[in-house]
């Protein structure tokens, strides 16, 4: 059962989750220890977990409440949480650990910069191996990751929130930011820190991320001004940048090849299958694009 917040709140933290109770608990415990923040609430959007998370959330007190959904994706989950929220919306994910001053830093920035429509902050991650896990990080402005961003609710609603039509949950963060940037500015607050904890993936879980190229195609189509034309077509650009992104993670990871023949062989196999998935995702994206262009 949902629990009401206590008193008026100035900000709402929205956390979508599905079947990751241990990660969720770590995130919520960090949110329960916020210091220096204005009154805020936390809405956990349970997007169809096999075991409902409401009992876990209720343990943390009346500031925390749940919203149960049917598993229709994180974009719709976040939009549902924002429908009944305060003037400032803070978004993070269940596999993060916000710093103790996270809410305070976001709210302070928006108060000090009244023309900013939103604000983002740095994302740190422990060392992770792209052959066996997944994580994200960002140490400067322009990432707009949904694990660490805040928006004014009025601006968020004017932009119609997160677009739920992407084939995978990997483009809605940039899409919303790009739409808002047409209206104003998104700031950056260095003190608004979160840690994104790596998530273990199987071999197929790693390589299937290459299918996200289909989402990249739609993102490029929706925001051509962000991806200016080059000497090669944008479908090839999607293939190139997705491959480059994976190899960058693989080379910069703490667990580099370092002369390990077995690991080098595994990396070669993973890269080959990953590129195959990327090509498949690109082809799917181009077919979908042609269908959209044929529509009246």
C-alpha cells in the first residue's frame, strides 16, 4: 500500500525498479541519509517486479512511497512517477548510490540558476570489466544520464516527459535532454554525485547490447541537429560509434588484455559477436526508418 508523504515537499526523487531488491535497498538507504536538502519525497516505481517492493520501501518511513506498474518500461515508469510529484524532479536508478548531498546540490543549483530547466552531475563507477558486466560513468556536462539528472516539473511536462517509443531503454535520456535544450539550458553541479554500481552480465547479455544501435538510429532521426551530416551515411555512423564505444570501454577497463592470451581470445570473440549484433540493430533501425518515411 502506498504511504503518503509527510508535509509539503519541494522535490521528488523518482526511482524505477524491477527485480533488483538488493540494489534498490542500497539506493534507498543512501536517499534516506541525505543531508542539507529541502523537504523531499521518494517515489519508487515498481515496474512489474515478481516480488512487489512495497514492503521494502515502507520500512524506510513515510517519505518513501511506491507506485506499482505492469512492466511497460522505464520511460513510462518515470513518467508515471512524475505525474504526481513536486516542482523539482530528480531521477536516478536502482543500481546507484547517491551522495549524501545529492538532493541538496540539485535543488541548490536550480534555486541559484532560475533559468536552467534542469541540472546533471557526475557519475562515478567502481572498476568494471566490459566482458562480464555493464556500468556507466560521466565526469563532465553533456551526459544527461537518467541515473543522475533533475528537471523542473513544469519543463518536464511541457516536453511531454520521456519518449517511450525507443526499441530499447537506452535513448530516452538523451532524447528528453535534447528536446529541453531547444527551450533552454541544462546546468551542471559537480557536487551532485552518484555512484553507478556495475551489473554482471552473461556473454549474451554483453553482446546483445549491440542491438541498441536500433535505438541510436531513431535518436539520430529525431535530433538531426545533434548529429550533423558527415561524409558517410548516418546508419554507418551508428555502426561506427557503437563499436568505438565498446572498444573504448574494453581498452580503458582495469581488466585490460595485459598479455593474457585467454582473455584476449575472449575479447576477440565478444567483439565479433557484438559487432554482429550492432549490424543487426542498425539494419532493424533502417527498416523501421523506411517504414516511418512511407507513412503519410
